[in-house]
């Protein structure tokens, strides 16, 4: 079967005046939703995404039996609030949440039984409503500066006043 008339052949391309398009330069589309450190410093309530952020909820729930809550603290608010903060810490390091992150924040907020009365009162205000409000969750994550999120457990032990570690 011969070639149909409407299909241009190399012989006919010059007669028809067809022009070859140049080869395009390489182009890479940036990842959608990627938040860079400069974006985080300019805007608030954007979070710090990390791979497997939902795993933070699983880790916090596994350790929920070890939480020592003060009177008036809502268990679900504390669990959700801790998971959000754990996810932000992991995102700053560019990794998934790990059990060490949960242990660090349990120690920071005194959920391991080391909280004095003033820290327990602060926790009640800090985590209030986290289970039901996205804005409260983002405010929780923004209340901790990067210097606090990047601390080690040993450095946390040497801090005398834990209220200095927050940006409120």
C-alpha cells in the first residue's frame, strides 16, 4: 500500500516548507509543595513536611501508656500535638519520625513524670484543642524554634528553664 497523501514524507517535507523543531533544552520541574528553609522562615503555619509523617501518630500512640498527664489535660490533644511536633522535627532533619523524637518531646514537656507544676500548667495551655483544630496544630509546630527542635536529649538535660525553649 502506498503512503497516503496527507502524510508528509522526507521527499515532500522540503516541498511543503516544513521546518524541523530544535531539540529542547533540559528542564526539570521542581517538586510541587516542596518547602525550603527560606520558605519556612518567611511564612508561618506551613509546617515542615517529612516522609511518612503519619508514622509519628503510630509512634506516639505506642508510647501513650507511658504519658503522665496532669489533671485537666486531654489525652487526645496531647497525642495529636506530640505527633505534629515529632513530624516537624523529623522534617527538619529530612527523615521519617523515629522513636527517639517521641522520647525527646516526652522529656521536653515532662510527660515522663519530671514536670513541675508550672510546666504542667503550661502544657495544658500549649496542647489545648490540638486534636480538633488544624490551626492549633500549626501553631504548636511554629511555637518551637529550630534550635529547640534540633537539640539532643543530653543538651535538654542541662536546660534549667524549659520555658526559654519556646517561642510564645
